[in-house]
């Protein structure tokens, strides 16, 4: 299992336990305050609670429990073992507990990343605990995640799904490195298990084309090992059809040339026959 490459700050809380189910859900909370990722992390050291991630108003992402761990967050054993719990900072207070657009967009980025790395195909918001995008108040009587955020859940699910669909069509090429011999071996094993082609040279790996899921997994490993990893090429579906058109055009030209050559050969054959007579 991996963690998000979007993380800027880490302060692991003791209020977590090893996860017993695979990750299939996301639960969103609000901090009920304008907390920074540091202040939120401090709170999770003392209060009997934690989340996997938090987002603050500077658009920084904090990690308080690794994804391998169930964070004690939604007061529901089953949900916490299946969900990544995310705390989001407010930029307003009661009664609406407003959250800024910028923070909501960062939240979408994080949800897209979580879905890609954990093979969650899409977020299904049902307005209750049966969906895979859930709210704290579905499990316990609480104001969390606040009236404003509650109203944004259909948008969050739609936006995450739109991004997942769009990024699913894209193909990527990455360069990983510089990395030590040991780390190179780790990446080679990972790329082989993912079925991604690669070339290694002097501590750098250039990958062949990867899907969004494969890219997310590789980036997460690079973050874990503190190895640089950059996207050097994004291939859009339009590009693919452009390449295909070029290939088809070249093929047609070759066919035409072949026809001309055949005609030429036929003429020569006739000439030869004439001469033989
Ligand atoms: Zn909550």
C-alpha cells in the first residue's frame, strides 16, 4: 500500500490501528476551525482521534495516519477500516462552516489520487452510508462535515469522477531518478509487476507509456523513497488518433506506390514479350 505524493507535512498520530479491509471508501470531515496542518496534527497527538489526511487553507496536505492504518475518525469501526478519512479546514464559522473553493479543489486532487492508487473506479455519493463517499454524520450524531460541505458532496463526487475518466484516457511517460542501485532495483521490480516498459541508464529510469493508475503507483513509490519522479510526456487521446491518421496516410501512399510499380512491371513484361517475338 502507498501514501499520497501530495503530502507536504507528516505528523503521525498514535490513534490508529492496522487496517483489516482494503480501501474502498473516502470519508470527508471538516476541522470545525481554520486549522493549519500542524495545528490539526498537534490535536491528533492528544485527542483520542486522527484522520489519514488533512488539508489547510494554505492548500497544504498533512498526513496523520498512513493509508495502511485505520485512523480513529468516523466513530465507526467498519467505515474506518475501509475508508481514507480526510479533514478539511474551514474559512468560516457557524452555522455554515464555509470551506474555500481552493480547498475544495485540493480535496478533489487528493480524492483523485486516492482513487487511482487504490483502484477505486469512481465515487458513488448516495446521501447515506451505503455509498463509497461518506460523511461523519452518517455514523454518529455530529455537525461534521458542516452544512456548506454537505451541500458540496454531489459536486465533489461528480468532479472526481470527471477527472478520473479524463485522466484514464491519458497516457504518461516518466523519468525516475537519480536513484541508488537499491532503489533502482525496487523500481525495476515495481515496473515489471505493473507491466510497464523501461530503460535504465546511470541511475535514471525512463518509462514507456503508463496509464494514470500506473503513474499514481509509481509516483507514490518515488515519494516513499524520496526519489525524484517527473512526467516528461503526456499523450492525449487526440494525439493517438493523430498518430493513427499519419500511419493510415503513410499506408495508403505505400499502397498507391505499390499499384504504380505493378503497372510498371506489367508494361515491362509486355515489352519483354514483344522483344522475344
Ligand atoms: Zn468528522
